[in-house]
C-alpha cells in the first residue's frame, strides 16, 4: 500500500480508518508496457497500448461468452496509489484543487480504476486487450462486458 507523502497547495489529506470494511479477491494481473506511474497515460483515451490480462485459472469458466463482445470493462486495484488525499490539485488543472470524488485520479480512499478496453484475443486464461493505462502487474478485480447501449451516455456533462 502506498504511503502518504507531500501535500500540494490546496490539497487535504484525511486520517484513514484503522480497519477495512470488506475484502476483494484479485482474479488476475494486468500486464502492460508501463513500469511506473509516470510511464502511464493519463487515461485509456490517451492510450493505444496493448496489454495482457493473466486471469487466475480458477476463474477460467467465467470467460465463457466474453469473446462475443468487442470491448470489456476492467475494474482494477491501483496498488501503488496513496489513499489519504480527499482534496487534490492535479497538475493538469493548473493549481485548481478539487475533491477526490470529482477527479479520475488514482489517489483515493479505495484506489479502484475502471477502463474500457478493446478485446483482441482470448486464449485460455490470457486476454489480449488494447487501450491499457495502468502499471504492469496491476491487480485485476473484475471483468464485465461493455454494452454501448447502457454504458455510454451521449451528451453527459463534464467541465
């Protein structure tokens, strides 16, 4: 687990609870060309990188039918992210701090990320995907099929 560090102007950290409320099972690892957070693109829209999902063999039957979809949603655990900032001042916002829940930053109390990736191939328990944006070896929490009919919101507002 990443430790706290410097706090930039406009940022605020909180004391984390002393115990966890739940547990997760990592179902595999995401293999990417990115060795550090600095190497990673800011998001999947900025990535054309190909990665490999190495699924734990016990979950192999869960892949049945996934090959019918062109895209999938990956939920993963950003294991190197700090978890204590509740207000952040990311560099791309030019010193305008925002609450953590108004950002897509990996720094959050529960460092869970979501990525929509293109499914290129499934061979046994190995999925080859395009549009990865995370550090090599990132723990995978879940895979879900992407449905354009319900996962896309045309006209959604953002700043």
